[in-house]
C-alpha cells in the first residue's frame, strides 16, 4: 500500500465512505503519517527486521575513524543487537580445532580436591591466567548506538578484524502500511486531529445542526489506548531473570 492509498483509506473511514462531509485535509493526514511512523518504527517490533552489516577492517586505519571511533549507519537502522569481531572460528591460542576450546579445556580440570591453602593459591593463579587467556578468543565488541543520529560508536577495544554487525532496520513503508495496527493507528490519530479542527470554533450548521466533535476525540483516544496496550503486549521479552 502506498502513502496515497493509506490517505484514502483514512478518509474513507472518517467520512464513512463519503457519507459525512468532513475529514482532515490531505496534507494534514500525510503529516500525521510521517510523524507517527517515526514513533511506530521505534516502538512496534513488527515493523523491524534483522539486517547484517560487515564492516571491513580497513576502516580502522583511517584518521577519521581513529578520531571519532564512529560508524554512520543507515537512516533506517533503529537499533543494534550484536557487534562481534570476525576471528574466523573458535580458536584457542590460534589453534582452530573443534575438539579444543575454552569450555572443554576448563571442564577437563574441574575435579574437586580438599581445600587447602596450597589448593586455594593454585586455583587463584589458574583462574587468573584463564581470565587473561580468554582475551585471545574475545570476539564481542563494546559499543553504543544512538537511534537519533544513527551512529555506531565503538566504546571497547579497537578491533583487529572485520566486524559483524546485527542491526534492526525498518521494513519498507509500503509493507508497513499494510499492517492493520498501522492503519488503525493513523485513523485514530486523524480522528483526534479532526476533533481539534472542528472544536477550534463553536458554530452550527444549517438547520441548527451541531457538530459532535467530542465523539471523534473519544473514539480516537480509546483506540490509541487500545493499540498501545496491544503493541506492548506483543513485544514480550525473550529472556527472564531467575533468582534462586
């Protein structure tokens, strides 16, 4: 659905298929669509899709990057899920062997012995070395992303290899306009705008007919509240906290 078709959909709902003579001007409805889409893209998860970006390591050598440590993402990027360094596999001290990884090596030395001062000292040194050695296999990169500037800032260590960035991008607007929640949201916001326009002045039509603009305001506000709760309910977390 194009924006023009969405505008006609909104007008048809407000005028009851031209049975009523009033609706906001086309320019006002387009303004509402442009404004509300920015909010919906940020809050409505169904309007986002995962997108993979590969940032070549040659960018780290430029003076511009060294001075800002910043990458400018696309304007349709709304968030960043993951930034990892592409090290080429699970390696331990440069050895790329599926039978040799940190988890297996650590599990092989988990036998329990009576706790003594020597044993505690040994374990402390062992785990300190292990924490230092994990740096050879570290792939996650600390970062920060601002959805207003669309800039990805590397706040952690300087990567040595290319970066794998998993981002959340907008789906095309033509596809977003097909969503029933988006359509109902635009209709509700247009009702509120129409109520504001009609309620700016008190006047009667021919035959002493009074415009009941409060009906549009009530219907629009109730629908916005309903859709907001639905959006929050659909965006459930995929994790939970457990405290024993």
